[in-house]
C-alpha cells in the first residue's frame, strides 16, 4: 500500500466485512463459509452462483445481503417461459396526445438494479440465460440497437438446484465463466438445524440495519485492486489455473485422466483478484499463498469439466482441486538481496 489513506481504507473494509457478517448472522444460521465467500466476491466486484438443494436459505441469504447493503434489489424467477425481454426490458410505442406523434420508449426490466437475484437460473432456456451475458460482462444491455448502462455497483447472484433435472437447462460454459465464484451451500449441522427450527417456528422478526450504501461500496472496493501481490504468489495462482488443462505438458496425470477441459484465463484473473479481496477482509495488506488456496475451490470448481471416467468413479472437480493444491509447490519468494517484484492486476475480463 502506498498511503495512509489506503491503509485506513483497508481497515474500513475489514470493519465493513465484520459488520456485514454479524448482520447476516442475525438472520442466517451457520453457513459461515458461504457468507465469507459471498462477501469476498462482492468486494471483488464479482458475480456468484450459489448451488445447493432447496431449503438451505440461498434466496434468503442474498435478499438479506441486499438489505444490509442498502442497494436496489430485484428478484427474477427463472422459468421455462421467461423471455429475454422479461429480463432486459423492452421498447413500447408511446403516443404524444397533444401532437399525435408516436415514438419508441424503453421500459427497463428487472436487470436494472444493484443486486440481481437470478433464482433457479437453470430453469430457463439458453436463449434467455444469454440475456445476462452482456449485463454481467459489460454492465450494460442492448435493446433495439441502443445501449443502456446498468446501475453501479452491479452484482448477479444466481441460485441453482444441483439434484433436480426435470425441466432444467444446464448453464453453457460461457455463462458459467462469467461467475467469479461457484459457492457450494451444504446441509447445516445438527446444532445449526436445531437453531433454524427454533427461529423459524417462533414469532420473531429481525430488522436488518443497512451497513453500506452504493457510494461507500464503490469507494471501498477500489482499494482491492491497489493491493500488491508478489510475482511468486501470482505465478502460484497461474500454475493452479494452467495445470487444470489436460493438454498442458506439465499437467499431472490425475488431471489428464479425469478432465475434459480446464479453466481459462479468467480463472487466473479471479484467483488473484479473489485472493486480494480475501487478504484485505482478513486485515492484511499483502497476498499470500493461503489467500490463493482459500479462493481456489469457488473459482475453479465450475471451470473444470470432468470426464466419464471421473464421473463413474465419483471424482469431482473439488477432489481434483484439492489434489492440485497439494501437487503444485508453494513457490518461495526471491532470494535474499531484495524484495520480490510486485504488480497490481488489471480488471478481470
């Protein structure tokens, strides 16, 4: 970091993270890892895909987060009959009653918000899923040849049920790659489930106190990209991403035997960006290998496609990621005699 202002911003960001975690914990029981990964992606300005069976509070978590951030929240319930214009908006003919002239007027769709909940995103056909691609990448939508800029900040938080296949459409790889994190939402343990039952069957109402508004979020998240990362740590992230590709000469045998295709360049970018956010939210102003390892599973699990042999043997992307982190050596810093070179990442594309 280069100035006292930057250091103070890091402290403010860590405090905001702690306050948000506490506020979400007033509504969401357990799921601390889910909340942590969600907030890391949020402060890195990335989109999230939450995957878990029904009833695990995925939708409630996202709605509560939007309330705690004092942002405009829109929910889109994805269904087989949903059309792209139902998401982006459409042009309608408007008549001026005084002159009789007619003109087109754009009616914005629900995508025009800060936090967009794409609920059960895999229940709609690829044509409608594709309506999110431009919004997630360019933060704009094009309707009738006209570009319309979306609000800032802008986050797409999608949910998906991993077990129900009836009436679902798997997300194309291009769509999956737009999500920075694939967050796995697991069953609660017995103690947490008991607390869930007690809370939800009692006459309790929790009022969420907004912690941050849009301008504060934009100001705080700028600090993430200013965090320096040593070359040897960045190269470690690069190796994790590159060695998921079976055609790489240095790819380990367990990758070549179980993977159809691996992670693209976005994975390397998001590993570094996610590690920067993780470091800052942990109160540090530098990135370590442990930060890379902390974000590797949510960054890589939806970017690794296992083959038939792996599926038959029950080998998942998470198994391969864990083996890969054990396989790739932690690269030591530069030899004594000078500090390792540092660089700051450009925007992830």
